[in-house]
């Protein structure tokens, strides 16, 4: 215990396993489906989310418990996940239930409140994650769990600490909820800007602006019934994308042995590299093909800087990216369509137009949906209604969009900073709580 912090005189350090009983659940054999046709709640680690569990995704029979050496844990039992990505997640049983083997049940003695231990383990999760061992599914053992050092104050102080943590966290949670709502309003504001831009309102000052901050009224999108075939300003006219863009094609995915990860000759773009804001993120699992494959097998889908890409398989649809100039040539897979701008249309104008909510609604309404998956034909991408306007006005519209987006970005950054400060304050509260400085 010499490595832990000094505590108030009436507190003491104990190991979790010295004061608490711990055990784990079990998983009945899946070979017998009747085991999962019972009435006993059976909790999996994915259901632990810092919550009070009132029900389970699956229920098992009494025979299933006997088969797996599992047992029923009483209401109020503290649960902690031991395996994989959920390690350290907590929950308290609001019902009598059993669990799988990836969950440990912790039974606290009379001198340790389970809510006090809950909040301490909540504060300890980052340290617990560093103690995981194993390969694809790293885990912690019950031995590791039992060795966790716990600060133990008298019961009256435990109660005060729990009450104070929950009081302060309630206020923080309310503030975080408001910040997240504000962030969603910023997202809606961006959509309203795009909707206004491609109905001609941005360049005629008929759309909300961000002067001195964005208020709620400016952030709310009106329930407009405008569609892509609606009326347009004087000098604009509806055309199809193929009328003004010659090269609109999708890619092709070569055999796995023709692709390499991390580095290579020609960068090969997949849907997960596309984003929702016009950027291409090739830092995410970069894939490459050889120059021979690029020139021979995938010649049709050679992609160059300033091409505009959109995914045609979803959900989600609506990922749009402009190809950067970090490589002279790229290539794309079959789930991506490439639009090549020309003298009639600029990359940024086209990118923003494809991100426009009305454009996405049109694409979704004309796509084929099978088993919850959207599939848009390449031919449909050549039929997208788009306003034909001068390149000069395209530049003006892009400038107006980016001016408003820049202000929205600043507001979103301020929100994100506040969210980070909220999380830092949460950790500070816990640190003070378990060093005897909160109450």
C-alpha cells in the first residue's frame, strides 16, 4: 500500500479482495437453444453502461444455470466488466439476475457502501485499463480486481461523499446535456445554411447569419417542403449532373492480394476514408495498390486531386470528400462514385451541393433499400438535379457558406472545450472525493 496516497487519519487503505467477496457468472451452451428460452435475466458485459439494470436482452432457464455453474445475484449487486472493450464498465442490479463469465459480481460488507465502491471504481477505470492482458480481447482477472487498493472512510463519511458526488454530477450532467443539445443545433444550422445556399438565398441575404453568436432561432431549420425541382432565382436553371460533368463513375475493388496496408504506390480510397464535411481522411486504415493494378485493372476509376467523391452504399449515406493533392493519383472502390469538376463547376461548390440535405433526401428517395442497406446506382448519380449557375456565383456561394461555417466551427470548438472542461471537473471531483477533500 506504500504507493497509494495519504489519507485522513480516520480512513484506511484496504484491498478490495480483503473486504469484498467477488465472483463471476457463466455462459450456458449455445448448442442447446432451450437454455435461452427461460425467464431468468442473463446479463452480458455490453449491457453494463454505468446504469441500474432493470431488464436483460436475453433470459435463461434454471437448467441453463446448472449447466454453466452460474448463480443468481440479488438486486443491488455491483457488477463490473472484465473482458475486452467493456473492461471497467459498471452497473448495479435493479433486479435479481445472473451474468455471463465476462462480468464480476462484487458483494460489499456492512462497512462499505456499494455506491461508494461504485464511484471509486468509476474513478479507477483508466488505471484498470492499463492492467489488461491478452491479445484480441484483453481482460483483467479477478485477482487483479481483488488487488485494487480502496480508500475506506467510516460509513457516515461514505454516505456524505456519495451524496456530494451525485449532487455535483447531477449539475454537470445537466450542463453536458445542454452543451450536446447546442452542438446538435450547430449541426442543424450548417444544414440550414446549405439549404439556403442552393435555393439562392445566401447571396441575396435571405438566410440567417451568425453575427455575435448563433441563437436558437437561427439554428432551427424550418420545415420547408422545398425539393430539388423547386423554383430557382433568375439566371439559374435545373440540369442533371451529367449535363455539366463528363466523368461520373464508381470504382472497383481488386482481390485482397492486390492490396496492401500502411504504404504502397497508389492510395486506394474506401468509404471509411470519406467524411461528412468534405475532407478526405486517409489516416484511417490506409490501403494501397500497385501502379500496375492502378493503370491496368482499375484504369476506369483513376482519381486525381479535386475530384469529388460520394459513397453510394449505406447507411449512412452522405459522405462527401474532395480528393487532396497529397498524391498525384488515387483510386476508389466500388462503393464510391467520383465526380470530376471542370470549367462548368468547381470542386467546393459540387462538394457542398452533394452535402446539401435536399440532395441527400433526393438520393435516398431514388435508392434501392435492401435489408436496411441503401444502394444508389451510378446512373442515378448522373441524374442528380443540380442548379446551373456561373462559376463566379459559385465562388460567391462557397464564400458565403464558408464564412458561416467558420463561425459555426468556432462555436462548436467552444462547446467541445466546455465538454472537455466538464470531464476534467468530473475527474477532479472524484480525485478530491477519494482523498478526503470533498466533504
